[in-house]
């Protein structure tokens, strides 16, 4: 794990508003529920009974309560029937962070993965932008530090404030999970397939169990590009889960198992209501896996902080225009116009 600066003062976690013991089914669960609604034939009454059950079991947190509205970027102007949606997704190294938010303590958790997910207003494309956890950025009230320190210092509210200040993008929703739970999530789908090199200059689709996928996504020391390679492996795993889930939508038993796995992994903000999840699902129902662009935030390399920490230096000459494109809902156009400047997830992952 990356070293963190010790927080000067403990703070109360923004996760104190968690209200139910069971974990949230979250955004991904909403995608599956929407799929079941589309392909299922169980009748309206059965659907609404199931919907009530899902809604009753949702665990919520209120990460925006302590974010000063005056410090936030403006919401985008909406000209069409829908608006773009930005979701900050954190993968924590502690099950406490996602599994039992009431146990969150300052300095006790770190975020192993930080991803800004952008859903376009036309619902024809999406982007998942990973921000390296060691990125050296300003953290409000604490000076410069690795970006994953923001969650350790002040929980979701400070992480949201940090990302919004860094990117100029307004965060609409928040989700936190732990990557170990993805093992169960993967197994609920009977494994996933990830395309990797075959050792002879070609590639092969490698079937992985949850345990194998977790090991694959956590490796970094054996990779030529270290933590950057690990980020791409995490993205490849997520891409594979999305693809497998979409291909399994007609299997109610598998989808039920998938939902049960999600209940142990994710907590979401109170604004991500069941109705909101369903609206997002229905709006994006025609989006294919290939319409989701996974990428790493532009960086110029690694370096050392003044106190000797190993850090990632963001390439602000590319990073800032990319984030402006996110704010303006113009990500596909920006990626197409700057193909060599973007670290987009390739089809074959080392």
C-alpha cells in the first residue's frame, strides 16, 4: 500500500448517516434489476414486490451533507430531456468503508481505486476514468498529498470536494466498495473472461474464477508499468463483469446470485434512489460494452514529494482539457481528437 501522510486531526466520517445493516445493491445492481424488468415475464405485481424488497434493503450514506455548496462546480446546463451524470466510485482496501460505514474512522481507510464514471446525456456512451491513487494533488484543508489521503482524512465529503476542485466536474452521485467483494461478484456470474497475451505475440481469452480475477487485478510488482498496469487490470476486470452481466440477463437464477453478491459490496448516496437507478438503466439500455471507454487520467510520470513519498504527477496539459470535456459532456469527441494523448484501456491487457 502507498504511504499516507498522517492526518493532523481525526474527523467524524460522512458515513455516519448509514441507516441499514444490509449493504447496498448500488448502481450495478440497478443495471441488473432494469435488465430483469426488460427480459422477465413475472408480472407487474411480482415485479413491484421484488422492487419493494430491493428498495427496502438499500443502504444509503449522505456524503454531500458536509460539502459546502458554494465550493462546488456548477451543474451543466441541460438542453435535452436528460442530463449527463457523474458518479465518483471508490474501491477501498477496507471492508469497513463499504461494508459497515458506521465503523469508519479517520486515518483507518484508504482508497485503492478512484474512478470518475461519466454517463453522457444522450445515454449512448460512458467513460470510466481512473485517477491513480498516488496522484499528488491539493486536498482542501490539508495542503498537497496523495489523492487517496482525502478519504482517509475526511471520508467521502472530503474526497468529493478534492475531486471536484481538481477536475472542475460536479459529482452527482457517490459509491464505495471493496475490491475483495468482486471475487464473490465474479463467481456469481460463474467467472469472467479477460483477454491477455498468449506469450507468442498473440492473445487469448482467459477464463477466471473470482479468486483468479482478484489475484489478476491486485498484481503490480510483476508488471512492467507497476501501479498503472494494476489500474488497467482493475478496469479490464470491471469491463469483463459488465460484459458477462449483459450476456447473462436472460438467466434469472444467475441474476439473482449476482444481486446477492452486490448486497455485500457497495454503499451509495441517498440521492441514488431506486427510481433514479431505474431511470439510468432504462435510458442506457441500448449502450453496449464497447460504448464504455475505460481510461487512466493523463499523467506525465512518477516523482518524489518534498518529504520523499513516491507520487504520480498528473499531466495537467492533457488532464485539464479532458476534465473540461467531461464537464461539457464531450468525452467521445475529445478522445477521438486526442488518441495519442489518452491512456485508454486496450483490448489486450498485460
